[in-house]
C-alpha cells in the first residue's frame, strides 16, 4: 500500500510538473496583462528585479500585444495604418481618381499596411526616447532597464485598453476618437501611479512629473505621424510611382 501511494504521488508530481511547464507561460501572460492595469507597480518592480516567476517581461508583452493588435484589427476590418481614404479625406473624388491613374487603392492600402507592420517598430523606438530621457532626468540613479520597464508597463496597459475597444471602433469614426482618449487616459493614469511610487515623494512632485509627460505628447505625435507619412510616401513612390506631395498639394 505504501509503495502504491508513493507511486501515485510520483505520478501526480510528474503530471503536475508537465502541466506547469505547458501552461504556466500562458498563466503568466494573462496575469501580466491584467495586472498591468490593476497592479502596475508590481509588474514594473518584478521586471526591474528580473523576477519572472509571476510575470513576463514588458518587452515580450509589447511584442505580443503588437501582434494581437494587428490580428484583432484584421478580424474586425479596422485599419492599423495610414490608408488612401484617410489621406484623401474630404478631397475631390475626381482629383483622387486622377492621381491614382487607374491603380487599385485596396492594393495600395495593403502594401502600406504590410510595410508599416515593420516600419512602426523603429518609429515607436524613436518616439519613446524622449520619455526615457525624461525618466532618467527624474531619477538618474536608476539604470536604463528600470526606466524602460516603467515606460513599457503603462504603454502595454494603454494598448490593452485600445485592443479591447477595437470592435467598437468599427461602429463609427467617433469611437476611434473615444478609443484614443481612453488609451491616453489609461496611459497617464498608470504612468502617474508608477511615478508616484518610484519617482516622487509628494503629490506636487508627481503632478509636475506627469505634466512633463503631457508636454511631450506633441513631440510624440510629430515623430509618429511624420514617420508614418514619410514611410507612406516612400511606399507610394517606390512601389506604385505615385507622389504623396502631389496628392496633398492644395
């Protein structure tokens, strides 16, 4: 009986080990996603300390969310990059047709989206540098990796909120604006939470540090929007022989 009990216990431990190995990564992913919204300081601290027993790296989360974002957008038909329609909004249809010169705008949009899925990475990196520099100025004693974790956790949290709203975005153009507002609200709420925990000792100090992030928003839009327009112009010219400046001329 004792040997049989030990055998069953060994079998249970083996099955338990296999199940942990097979499913623990998934459990950590879902836990990290949820806690990025409700326990952001814990997620950031675990990443800073290199403790991945409960959470996965914010960089891995960002990569996963990037893929999920494009996947969900494809399912619901939501554009994730610049399109001919968005560029030519309010433009005379005859003028747009003349500029296209018989080329299919759907094929052009597909080429832009395929290229943007690669180009958006360097654009995101460049647009994040001002925030990382600001965090370093806020607390120079922390290593760059710590600042990167503090920056990525709110970024991931806001992306999660945006992905959850993507189905609603398809209902109307106003929902896209609402989704962006919610995304920014989540980002600054989580950022303020982390700044209060790791970069400030007072409400005033936290408020001033959040204000610094808000002031960087125009620069972020310029870098992100400008980078996408430059990439779009290059795609149009190199693949379709179309000039974006010609289209945008009044």
